[in-house]
């Protein structure tokens, strides 16, 4: 699923499942797979040569260093430390959703 506007594309990692099930399904590997599918679609269907991706944290403010949940540290952040990534600014950063939506999140 891809939610598109001229300024932003949003691709959820889990689709059409209850929140409880989404948490159970979420993994670092699923995040990477979804990102790869999104990049391929943005290149093929939208003609973007080098799409920029950002990954939103799962919890508010990306978990506030664990005080609002550990999922951002244990599931989302390990995906960002993948050495195979082409572009990165801050390998350990996971941005809160509000930063991603306003364009202030680090690129993948």
C-alpha cells in the first residue's frame, strides 16, 4: 500500500491488521523488505531516480530513549544500522512520526 501526494509518499510496513497483530508482525527484516519494495516502486512507477526514504519510529517521539516503549530500539533502530545502506547521516537515529511528516528525518 502506498499513500501518495505530490509532497510525500507514505508506505506502511504492516497493512490491514489489528494493532496487536501489527506489533507481532513487525521486524527489522520486514522494514528492510518494505523499504526495498517502496524504492523499486518509486523508481518504476514515479520515475524517481534516487528516492529519499525515512523511517518513522513506532512509538511517540521514537520511544524517548525507551521511556515510551522499547520497540524503536529493538526493532526499528537495528534496521538503520545495516552497513549495506547506500546513504545515511545518522545511522542510529529513528525519527518520530512528526519529524518524518515535516521532512526532518534522517535519510536511510
